[in-house]
C-alpha cells in the first residue's frame, strides 16, 4: 500500500491521512482500507493509485471486487446500509461495527460519525481483535474531525487525483 499525497490539504485532512497511514502500518495483514461517507462516496483510502483504476472502464479486467479501496468502499457502503436497515427492523439502535469472517479473509466495518464508515479488508491470517482495536482507535480519533467541510475537501482531493492520473 502506498501513502496518499497530502500536498495542499488542510491540517485536518493531513491528520486524517496520517491516521489512516498509521492504521495500515501498525496492523499486519491489512489488504485495503477505506473511509466512506454516509452517501457511499469514497473519502480516503489506503491505495489511492487503485482508485483511479477502479473509476476507469477496463475490459481486460474481470468485473467484481478485487480488493482495491474503491471496490471496498462500494462493499462497505452496501453492508453499512444493510446493517442499518436490519438494526431499525430489530429496534437494535445504532450499528457500531460489523465483521464478516470468510475462508480467505475478513471484512470489518465500523461507524465513524453521522453515517461515515471505516472499512477494512484483512488477510486470512490477520488477528481480528488487533484489527478491531486499531479501527476503534482510528474511529475515536477521526470522528470529531470528520466534519462536512472535511468530507467535501477529501472528496475533491480524490476527484482531482483521478483527473490527474487520467491525463
């Protein structure tokens, strides 16, 4: 995974990038990490180079999720919506976290603030308790800074990055 560029971003945006980079570096076995807004848009990811690839039509690449953060954002948004609906039907209150254990990996989704989500795709050998602990640290630190203005700035940053890599 590569560190995202933070040139020209506000101190809050740079801090959020630093938190994400720290999460990726501190936790062994993470394959992809994405921060998704309440409306399902990718705000921040562990592999920005793959975001532009995911936005372009590539007929040589088979369709479906391949582990990039853009694909992860789609999955996280869907799971977040599904679990919120289930919680409402069950009168269960707000959804704090969701974990999907698979034969070849794990998927973790945790609420950040006002509908934003943190999604992590882990390898089969990742320690799920360590992943959940570090995700909770990220959420605790990021939740109060992820304002509507910051979400807009992060989204614009990703869009300009995609335009730059398309040229």
